């Protein structure tokens, strides 16, 4: 999958994550919080492969 969006300081354009087709949302640990991405329903060609695009939806913080 390809990731897009998120806070201005977070570079997602070059991030690729492998998942199976049943995955509809992912979260990535980023310091003391998780960045959440949801399936956008779109696909893009990345390095010759048809990848799903996941768009940033929100963040959540780790409990102390």
C-alpha cells in the first residue's frame, strides 16, 4: 500500500507497506503517538505494481 497525507512534518510519499487485501486501516508508531491511515479506495502504480492508497485520518497518543 502507499500512504498519503498526515502532518506537514511527516513524509509519507515514499512509504510503502505490504498488507493483504482484507486490511482496511493501519496505524504506524511515530514517537509517542500512532498515525492512522484508512483505505481511500484508490490505487496507484508504484514501481510497476498496482498499490492501494491509504490516506491519513487522525493520530492517537500512547497512554503513559
